[in-house]
């Protein structure tokens, strides 16, 4: 792919607003998100989301601490959803868009809100 074309695709992607959370953050969603997190995320991000999972110790850069206020790739629900769906290039964060349904990814977002920064939504 030519560099100018790649830059145009990247610019178009960045201008697309992140989706809105369509799943109510109730106890059912948070519980479902916790199970999904345990089976898909905890190995890198740790059981409490602090970026201290066993598999994450080998990653450069290290996994994000999801329980603090600093989220490098966005902190709105939609931005978190996009990171889960698409992953983050040049990091160990894999894309889960083909492994989880949109509803499941929103459940994970809702769970992350229960252990980490509660705002902005």
C-alpha cells in the first residue's frame, strides 16, 4: 500500500466517532463482563486489572493498568470498546472483534467501569 493511501485510511479511521454503549451497566452485564474478562483479559491485565498478569510480564510495552485514571488509548466507553474490538497495533493488545459479540464487548466495558475509572462515559 502506498504511504499516502495509508495515511488517508488512518485519518478516516481516526475521524470516525467511537460507538455509544448500547448495554445497560446493570449487575447482569457487569457479571457477564467479569467472566469474559477472566477468560480473555486477566492473563495479561491481571485479576484486578492492574496490568500485572503473568502473560503480560513478557510484553513490551506492558499491559495497561485498567484500574487507574490514565488510559492512553481513550477512556470513553466507545474508545474502550474500539480497543477491545480492534486491538492496539505495536502492543500485545489483541483484537477481540472476531471472538466476542458486540454485546459481550460492551459487557467487558461495563465490568471495566466497575473496577476502574468510572468516567467519562
